[in-house]
């Protein structure tokens, strides 16, 4: 398809598509004449992915580029590419304000106890340790006391998520699904969690007995 | 305590504390002389909360102010204050690019089926519907097919979270815990989910049989 059709089908303006091409977020089309290029369905898919990363995940263009580069490292073994994608998507760490050493030991103990195969330098370990340490600083350490319940929940969900993603027809689409599933799955969980909390709050803290909605 | 001690104990500089006071993020101290004020432990707690909202949740100052205002609406019933906090913390919606009507019906059906007591205009409903619609647009609708598993997981976690929060000594601290628990709990789940996915990916997609870490 020509760039005009790519724009219509994706809802992304031609100047924006040209910007993505210049920035390397979108691979060049196949030249059919000196100033005309042809784009395939893969371009449309990639364009939608770029928009999801920018609009929904709120990633800056530079980080989108990092994520796409790890996605495109086609010579790597699949689970290494997925690892690279996870690393690129990990929430950026804040400069540590509190002592995370104890919290980090707690996280490593959890990983060992559960028999999780995790690279020892996975950035999510530091993010998790820092989050636990901040909860303690804020006097809310009990909210992180039962890490095992959270780990149970996410492990069960990961089993389904990875199985769904593994059913994709080729490794490029698997890697793409990992990116989308990580980001949009997070958004899905966040929104559902707010709803569940609203419901449970109304039941436990609201005028429950008199409120017919509460049971 | 004087402003210098508040700064030392919180790790926030005096000029930043003065900025928060001017912006109304921190209530004024008690004047002990025309240009000297005394701050209490409540100020220290509030200051740590402000830092968590800015540094960890990445909220802009204007939204921090909204969250704090809903937190401080002391004349409201507790579960209404919590509702207001949830609304202020809901991820901002993107302008809809796709047709969310079907997805929204799916979300309302889920809520009804589970008997969740949710205000019909809760912003998380729209966020969730939009996320599902985008997953469909990106050809990854199957990742949202099993909403019930996600709902099971977050409902179980919400039971524990709300019970922990409800054990706080007064309503101000309950509301504060809701803010911190919502934001930091999300971060905790995100980080743990990345770890669980790394583990399950290595097992399902990696060179599993030869890798002793994989079981």
C-alpha cells in the first residue's frame, strides 16, 4: 500500500509516519520509484504497536526505539529477546532514598523459595525491592508483608499469558505480543484492581448493611 | 519541629517544602512567632506522601493536589472519600481511537456477573473498556478473553488490601493508606508480574529441557 493508505488504515497522519520513518521506529517501505514506497501489512502492525507504546504506555520516543530494537534482535534466541523486551519495559528506577538492602534480600528469598528462574540482574528485582522499602518508610510495610499472595496471583496469570503468546505463528509476533501483553495487561490489571477495591471498600467500609448494592 | 528538622527528617529541601506550602500540598505549620512555624509528625507523614505521589507515581503537582483534596474531604463518609481518591488516581483516558462500545458492554457484564458494587460512572470502567478495545485492534484480543481470571486475582488481593487498610487507627490514615496502597501496590504487582513472566517464559519458550534452572 502507499503511504496515504497506511495513514488512513492506521489513523496516523502522513507527517507523523514520515517522522517515525526518519527516527527508525518504522522500517522503510520498498521503493517502487525514486520517491514512492510500498508498505506492507507488517508496517501497519508496527505502526499500531508504536502508537500503543506512545499513547497507552506513555513511553518517550527514545524508549520506544529501545523496545523495538530488542524486539527486532532477530538473531537472538526467543527467550533472550523476550528478556530484552522486559528489561526495556521495566519501570525506570528512582534514585534510592531509602535503604533497600533488607527489602532486596526479601525479594531474592521469595524468588528462591518459588524456584523462579530469573536473571540475577533483572531490573524488576530492584524496582520491587525499592517499592517495598518505600512502603516501610511510609509506615505501610504491612501492605507488602504478604508478597506470596501477590506472587501466586501474577504467576497464575503469567501461565495463561505466556501460553497465549506462545501460540503466535512466528517469533516476531511472539515478541510483539510480549510487548503489547506486558503494557496493556498492566493497564487492564490496574483498572480491574481499582474496580475490585471500590467494591470491597464499599462492602467493608461503606454503609454496608443498609446498602442493597453491597450484597 | 522547625522547618529545618522537617527537612532533615524527610530528606526534602527547605525551598521545596516552602514550595509545597505555597501550593497547598502541605498544610501550614502552627505559627509560634511572626516568621516561625512549628510542624508536627502529621506534616512529616504528609510530606512523605507527597514525595511518593510525585517520585513514584509520577503525578504532576496539579494531580497531587486533586488527590490530596479528595483525601482531606473530612466531612464526607469514608467510602466516598476513598471513591474520590480512586477517581483521582485512575489512569487518564486517552482519546478513544477505536470503538469501545462492545468492550464496555463486556466490562459491565463482568461487573454484574460478579455482583461488584461499582458507581456506574467509575472512570476505571472506561479505561478497562478502552484497553480491551485496543487489544482487539492490535490483533491480541485473546489476551483479554479471560477477564474473569484477572478479576479473580485482583478481587482476592483487594480483600487483603482493604482489610489491612481498614485496620488503620483513624479515617485520615485509612484514606492515606488507600492512596499509598493503590499506587505502590500497582508498582509492586507490575514488578512481580515481570519476574513471573520471565520465569514462565524461560520455562515455556526457553531451552527448557536442558536448563537446570527451569525446574
